[in-house]
């Protein structure tokens, strides 16, 4: 299951009441992860200590799995030590995130002695460091990872590094999460979004989430920015994680049976796709079960560019009703109708649809 999360912080400009209201709104759209922090430089330590317990309790009551970032300074602020972890049990925190300031030995001690679930920064731990971490006495089933977010422009990860680091964690069966930015309400003080990948900084959050889901290297995404507007939350919240979802522009005048084939199901790319296209396993079956056996007449039989969605018409005989997603330009064919086009911003997602993988379309 591809999970979705939000970020919210006490001790900043938003009151506890506002934060809880935000948790309730996001919960309506299926968000189940909450990322928060005890060491935000802009936050008031006094306000954090006053509100953090109630905030995490409210989140738990709403069904959130809370991940709290902690530093040595925050550790001391809470009156905790490696010899005394009891102060941390006062909070309804499910996972404690260790980003910097703790050795692997200390993280293992935290996991083993405190029996806490822990999260590490997937962006900063390479293959060798991960091996070193796993050689400690860490409780392997209590560990997960999440990439970092990067407030300053030009400092986010490359996609290549994200893949390298994520693959190593996945090999060990360790869950991996990543951050996406809000385009509508980026967090201060820089207001440039909080993405994991630099290439996501200037694109819609929904496309960033689709990208992570399509890679198969991510168990979920979390909005790094807090107080994401409801429309943006809703769009990402409704994203299915088990299918590459593509937004498309529909050709005027397509038939009802063509619209049914296009939108009525999640398609599966055949395990033997063509050289120039992805082929839907389900589409011809959808045509064959249409009650009145409508004939698909030739219509819009034009040049098929990359991202064109084509359905074979009656001219192709028993292939009538087959849906193909074009990956390389093909000439016009009087036997093939172009029924829609994937929007330009999402064409890159075609590269992630492998043999046997599912994909689906939504209308722009």
C-alpha cells in the first residue's frame, strides 16, 4: 500500500487548535502518516514542550502514525538520555527519526533498550554505512527510512542518488519514504518548497507523488510543507499507489465504447509489449463484453505521437477494441483511432510502465 503523509509542527506560527484542524482535514483524504520535529530552528522550545504531548495524542486518536525528528539538543530538552528513555514514552510517537548527532551505536541502543521504532535518513546513508548500521545490535524489524527534504533551491537530491540509496534499503526489506513539496503553500523562511528531489521543486505535487509511486522504490510520500491547501491534499490523497496514473486530453467525438475502454479499468501492460507501444491486456475483453456489440468506426486516424492513446477500429478485425499507449512515433493508420493524448508534463512516466505493470487514465 502506497501511504501518504503530511507534516505539521508545534511551536511555530500555527496554534495547536489550527494544527489539529489540519490533521482532521487531511485524514478525510486518507493521510495516515504525520511527520513532525522537535528541533525546528524557527520553533519556540517553550511552546514545543507545552503542546507536543497533546498534539501527538490528538494525532494518534485520528489514526496517524507519527514520526518525530529528534536531535541531541531536543533529547536533552526532554530530559532523556541513553540511560533513561522514559521521558520519550510520554508522547504518542510511533517512530523516532534520527537524522544527525547520534552514532549508529547510540541508535541501536535506542532501538534495543527502548524498543522504539526508529527511522534513519535514507539520503545520507550509503551502502557501506547501511551495512555498518545493520551490524550493530539494532532491532531490524523496528527500522525504516525516509529521505531528507531540502528547503534551499538547488540542493535537492538527484534522481540517480535517490535510486542508489533507496535500492540498498529495499534490498534489506526496510521501508523507504520521501518528501514532496507543496506548490501552493511552501513553508518559510525560504518559501521554496520542501522536496526530496530537486527536479520536484517546480512541478505539481501530484506529479511528484506519481513519480515516486511509479519508481517502485518508495512505500509512500509525505508533504514536507505544512498546511497544504485542501485541493492539493485531495489530489495526492486520491492517487492509487499500485498503478501508474496518467492524465490525458480526450479527442472530441470518441464513441461511448471507446470512452469505456479508456477509463473503465486499470490496464495491465502485457508481459510481451510491442517495440513501439504498451498494450492493454484488458481492453479487447472490455470491448467484447459491451452489450450491444457496437462497432468502433474509424475516427481521428492520425499520426500517433509518443503519449498517444490508440484503439483499434473495425478495420483491424478481431483486434478491434485493443488499446495501445504509444511510446515511439508511428504513422497514421486508417485502422487505428487516436482517442486521447497523455499530457506533456506526464510523458516521462511512460518510462516506468514495465511489462506486467498496471496503468490507468484520468481525464484532464
